[in-house]
């Protein structure tokens, strides 16, 4: 009897040492593998998530002829940008998201104000926050036209286009 019990104990001890010892390593390896796959999928599915460009290049013809007191949207990374022509014919480029929770804003030409529908935030046409929860003014961009290209850039970013 003692010999059979010894064999059984030896069998369980042996299997704990060799077979079951590798299970945590196998589980860790599988977790790392599937985490990497999930990360790669998310980067593929949402490539611009969290990225904001320093500048964008647009077709100038599409943006220079907009009517007064109106906006024309453009893509700013994964967010919205506006090219805005005021009633006095001055033009501006700005980020089209609220400074409170980054909801997309809209321009109300009859009020000459920008409105955030998420939490009823209001900005005047100069981007200053005037009502609601937005903590700071809208972000305005620098822009210039070179040939047929409209270059919109963050303030202070120097953009040099290649010479053709």
C-alpha cells in the first residue's frame, strides 16, 4: 500500500512540476498575443484617434469664395475645423469643437455666434466663451494661401511647402 501511495504522490508532484508549471506562462503568452492583436485592430479601425495634425492642406478655391457670415467645415485630424467668413469679410480658421467636452459646434448666422448643442455652450464670433460651461475660448488657427493651396496650421507652427 505504501508503495502505491508513493507512486500516486510522485505522479501528482511530477505533473505539478512539469505540466502545470507551464500553464501560467502559456496564459501570459496568450494574453500578450491577444492584447497585441486588439491594439493593432484599434489602430487600424481608428487611425486618427487622439492625433491632431500641426497643419492641413486644402483646396483654396473651395474655401475662399464662401458667402459672408458663414462657415465651411474641413477635416482637422479626427475632428472638425471651420473656415469662417465674418460679416465684415474677414476670414478665420478655427477648430470646430467645444472647449468643454469637445463636442462639435455649429455656427448660427442669425445670431452671429457659435453654439455647442451638448451642454448649451455659446461663443461669440471672435471665439470668446460667453455662456454655458465652456471654460475657454475656441482655438483659432493661422492660415495662408499659396497658389491653389490653403494651408491651415496651429498658431506658431511654421509650414514650408515644397517648391514645384
